[in-house]
C-alpha cells in the first residue's frame, strides 16, 4: 500500500458498514465509502471478500489476474499483489510446497538454504481448517543477524521478501483438503480483503 495513503485507509476501514449481515457476509464491516464484493476465480483458485472503495479523488478495487489477487489505484501506480496462490505437486505437503515456492522466489540460494518453514505466530485465531506458516532463519543465521542488529532499528526481513516480515503481516496459508497454498500480504493496516474468510479452491483435475 502506498505509504501516504495508509493512514487514510486505516481510518476509512474503521468507519460505518456498507454490506449487510448475512450468512455469507465478511467477518467485519466495510469501511466508509467502501462496499464488500466477492472475487471468485478458478485460475486464481480463490474466493475472497474484497472491498471496492470510492473516495472521490481515488478509487480502489481488487481483482484476480493469473495466480494473484491485485489491488488497483485509479490515480496511477503499479498494482500490488496482495495474495498469490500455488498448486501443490503430487504428494507434496503444504510445508514442502511453501519451501519450494520460497526457494523459487529467493535468488540468494545460500540464504534460502538457511531459512525454515515454521508455524506463523500472528495475532488472532486461525480460521477453522486452515494452518498458517512463515519462513524464519535457522538458529545459526538468527544468531548472526541478532549480533548485527541495532536494538533501536526495525530489522530487515531475515529471509528476504518471501519470508517473515518484521514490520508487516505476511504469511502462508494452507487449508485442509485443498491442493493449493497461498501467500497472504495483509500489510500494516487492516487489509482490503477479509483474511478470515479466504477460501482456496481445489485445482482442476
């Protein structure tokens, strides 16, 4: 999310709802000048409640393209990938799939070899049937990084852009009985999608 806009989004999402409370409603209210809508895309392999917002000077909406859910600003700038999904290989466990995806997207192979898939220890309950993971440095790498870190500074992501984010919410999620995983970039503020009701769709046979 664009930094100058982050505070505006956070305030807007805390305001009054637009969507009605129904059985399939998102887990929280839509922000002022926003409305919930459903994105369901077979290629993406995901169903997600997302917000479409009209602030007058700026419109924001989310859309599916390929294996990604992206956010678009009407006033320009590169669209942001908020969620990406990946199909698991035959007999591949979610942990194995996450490590494969992480390795494929981490150019520094020496660093990738020193990072491990671990349960994500974020705040709040995990949706039923889901498991969340992150990628953290092994003991040796953590010791090296801790020795270099200034206690007053926010550390850089220890395992790169596809690993744990010290100053933001990012995690991988797997759901029971679904042959897909996803990386979820919720960011620093309440996200424009409902992270509690994301539903991965099984790959086509």
